[in-house]
């Protein structure tokens, strides 16, 4: 792509995370290109190009399964840029030069350009020096840059932990005060950003830094409150993130549904206990209501797609069923499509001290043989038993013999008048 743009008479540079990671000794996830060609000119050169973005138009050029992002050099920020009341830029389709584009980048280490003409690194913002010092530093006034795009606060944490760098003092200082600006970000964008920062090899370190800077509270206020109230909630979330990080390191599959289920489980437990203790709800009813309430509140901040929220509900509502270990109920649970994810979730609960270790061990053994292991400590009826509150205590209704065919006309059947 670089050579296609160059041969067409345009400037073109590899820029951003790809250059940064190569220089830091990491394997880049993808490569971005910056050029003086306008989006329509890029689209004319590549048939697979698609124009995306509202605030600033970006070109996505597909090659097989890979998508390369191509952006036109951006011009400087001026008073004419449209902003909202918090300072966030709403419209930004102003083009500029290579140097102007460099100072529009977020961090100095992301403002490094690779020039294919002489195989050199172009550095206007002293990014190479910060890369060597191991520092993540915003370009320009930190408060102004965060107000332009509050997601930069999340990106600062993610990039610092990915590289093993520190945040420059002036870059970190305003974050706790400006963290509430994340409430201005569209919920769908926050979903993607949380995946980037917490579904990674550095998930635990990022979680700790997000909490330290007050960002986690803005993303998951219910979970943050539950963590403050109960140490087991902290242990559970940290354990789940550690598990996610280990799976990514082994190239094992990870699912956003499992991650979000873990992040929101502590408030589900807290709400369920409250409904049972204070309002006298039956455990079955409390389990379902707690799941729905917590998820509804979470969706007001982060847009979790249904393809993930539905499995989350199943993972949550299968947890109480692990208490029921007799006969048919246990065997039916073993064949449930979501059993494996729910079982892994149970293991994390046991490790955090939120579920009995004996329960997790029983279900581990139950998967290894044809016969179910003996139950050493029979638990009370499950909170989320699939047969419902009546199914655990009320006698089954007897089926009438003969059915409708043996009924006499006019005898005992319902009628329209009734």
C-alpha cells in the first residue's frame, strides 16, 4: 500500500502502534498508514477501500482478512472546530501537513513515522526519547487533549501496561479529576475500549491502574462499589482477569461474554443477597431479578451486544444450579450448552472464596466418570433452579386419564361463558 500511494505521487508513511511496537521489540498487531492523499483519492487507488467515521473520515483497506487503516494528515486544532460543552471535538475533517499531523497524535510514542523512501524514522514529538526512557507522554496540554477525546485516558493505561512503561507525571495527574468525562463517550465505543484494555495479557495491571486513577469506577460503578464492600469481590475480578491474561498468553480462545460476566458478577451477588435478606424474595426470583437489574444499569454506560449479554445471563443463572447435585438435575446440567463456561466461572468463584471449594471439586469429578460422585454436604435448594420455586416444594400435578377424548359433552370442560 505504501508503494502504491508513493507511485501515485502521494506521501505515505507507516505510523502509530505498528512503528512503536517494532521499535519496542514487540510484534505489531496491525499497521496504520498516514498520507497526504484525501479519502476519495485513496478509495480510487484501492477497490477494497471503505470510508468510515463521522468526526474524521478514515479509509479501511482490506487485504484478505486484514484491514489497514489509512488516514489523511490532519490539520491543527483551531477555535473553528465544533465541540460539545465538555470540550470534546465533534467534527474534525481538516487536513494538514505531516508535521501538523504529528502534533495531532495522542502520545509521543505514537507520533513516529516510518519513511519507505530512505527507511528512516521521522520524529517531530521526541517520541524516540520517550520510547527509550519508557515513558508514555501526551502531546500538548494534557487536560485539553483529554477533553478533546476522553478515551485517551483509557488508551494511556493500556499502552503503558502493554509496553511496561510509566505514565509521565503530567499525563497521569489530571486523569482522576477528568475521569467522569468518560460518561460523554458513546456506550458502544466504551464496549470496544474495555475489551482492548482488559482482554489482554496485561489485564490485571490495567485493572489496578484503572482503579487507582478512578477510571474503573466510571466504567463499572456497581462493581467498584461491590469491591469496596467485600474483599471476595476484588479477589474474584482479579482472578478472572488473571485467567483471561493466561489464556491469551497461551493463544487459547477468550470470549467477551465471559469477561463481562465476571466484571459484573459482584454486583449481581450483592443485589441477590439484598433481595433475599431485606425484601424476602425467594432465591429463584432474587437470582433472576438481580441479573436483570445489574445488566440494565450496566447497559446504560456500556453497550454490550445481545450476542454477549445473553450468554452472560446463562452463565450467571447456571451458578445456583451447581448446588443441585442429585440425579437427573446434575446430569441435565452436565449436558447444558453453556456448562463449560459456567463451570469455569464456578472455579473462579471457588478460588476467590465466594463458592465452596468442595462444590467445585465435586463438579470436576462429575465430568470424569459415568457415575456421579457422592455428595458429602448436601446444599439447600438452589437459588436459580431451573424448575422454579414451586418445582422444589409443591407436589406435581397429576395428569388426567383419558384426556379430552374421554370427556363427555357438556361435562366439566371449560366454556366460553365461564
